[in-house]
């Protein structure tokens, strides 16, 4: 099913407008964020033709090094020809797509198949993966401007892999719908109007999604988070989760200001691991509403430009934040490495490196430990201590 509700909307801490999933303004969730953006505004003074007339594609050697022998090769540029090659290949077969444009919606419905595309093979319709252990490898997904929530590739079976594909245009790139062990690896996303990857629980959970080594560049979006996951819409703790989503080694450029939004946005996605990513642009770089036991490490959070919060811990418990790098616009600016919202508990912030930002941690909640962080040209280790409880430990933070 299509999902009209945008990511990043809805938790108790957000306004009624955001709870209705309509983002008509980039209104952040706290008064000081509004002031920060206002102050920042003062500081901060770019179609695919179908292959008509070609009756048969020419088989070309794939430039990739990981190609497998073809079980069947698609014989013409039609959805019927793709279906015929798919069915003839059988379980665990390799279906090869020579260079050319393949219009029409397609379904990968045979288990274990590998759809192997030439570099210049372009799929222009929607691809639904409905059988387990299917791999889409190489080639291009080239889509017109559509509803931003409509995914070009829809994972509707377990153990699907999307690897080394160029996504150009369309709404969402890859959607995962209540299925486990999806892998989105080494793809390039550009010119989309929606998220590069969105993970939906569908009421059952989409667990162990692995998103690694992708490059995402947003230029045509409006208030869109490039990677998103939603387990459920509750502002509490528990219920269906998208468990153990791992987001590793991606390069994410949200675009300036409202072209981006919340970077990596994970709601009710317990046990998420976010490591070794480089993120810039938008308003917030990583947001964790009600995502408990998240591990955030070895990332570079680049706050230079329009972003003002590196990590938002929103009503989340037991986040572990370690060995990350935060870079900002200067100690007199409005950049916060970590912003706490509502009532987070037991956040550990340790052994991070922050430079040229206003504040390492803006406090809310209780039982946090902020220990041994390396600060260079940082005005404050913490702010808003009065918003927190009496069991917060802050020590060993300062120059390296």
C-alpha cells in the first residue's frame, strides 16, 4: 500500500500540524530551535526516452566485476519479455538485462533470482520484489517526477538485496514494507523528490534492514529525510519496532535548509546502529524519536551551513553516542552536537570530538553520562541543565 504520511511527523512532543503528518513549515520542536534558526538566518546572509523501434537488445559485457553467468537474457524491451525471462530462469536463476530502456512495472516473483543489469540498462517503471532472496544488481532506475511517497523499488519479501544501482528521479528510491533482512548496498540516489530509503513496519516490523555504503544527494526535495524508519506512531516505548536497523558508511548530503530535514530519522526502531556515516545539510542530521538502545559511533556530523542539531535524542532511552566527530560554524553560532527532547533517559555521550560549535549537549531527562569528550572552540559542554534531573554526570570534557 502507499503511505501518504511523511516521515518525521508524529510524536507527542511535536505540534498538531506535524502529528497530522503535514509539513507546511519547518517548525522545530522547541522554542530555542526557533530562536536558533532565526539567528542562523542572520548569520547565513537540476527525461528518459523509451527505446521505440528497437526489437531486440544487444548483449553487452557488463563493466562490473561481480557478474554471474546468465541463466536467461531478456530478449526485448517489454515487461512481457522480462516476465518470460524471469519464469524461464527459475529459482536461483540469473536474469540478465542488456543495455536499453525497459518501460512498464515489473515484479520479481521467483525466489533466489538475481536480476543483473548492464550499466546502461534502465528500468522506468516500479519494481516490486515479492519473492525471498531476490537481488537487483547494477543498472539504473530512471523515473519521472511522481508522488514523493511512491517507491521505485518496493521490497515486499525477506532477504532482498538492492546493490550498485543508480536511482535517478522519482519519489522514494527503495521502500521496505514489513519485511526482514533487506539490504540496500552501494547505490547512488540523485534527483528524487522523496527519501532514498524508507522502512515501514506494516504493523509487523521490518527487522534487520542493512543500509550500507550508499551516496545520497538531495536537490529536488522539500523537508525530506533521506533515510527513514517507522516502527509505530506511539510516543511511548514498546509496540511494533523496526528492530536493529543498521545504517553504515553512507555519504548523505541533504541539501541546504528545507531541501533536507532530519537526515537519518528513526522512530520506534529499537536497537538501531548508526556508524561511519558522513551527514550534512538540512536542519538536523540524525533524529531518534522513541528509538531505544541506539548505538551511534564513528560518524561525522557536519553542522556547517544550515544544520543546527547533530543528533536529536527525542524521548529515547539508553542511547550510546561515542567516537563521533562534530564540526560546526563556530562557538558563537547555534550548533548543538546533541539535543535532548521531552524525557530521554540514560544517554551516554563519551569520547566524541567536537569543534567550532556552541554546545556539546543540550539537556533534558535524567541519568545521562557526558564523559571525556574532546572539545575545541566549544562554548559550553552542556546547556539547559535545569531541564534535566538530578542524576546527570558531566565530567572530563574539555580540550584534548
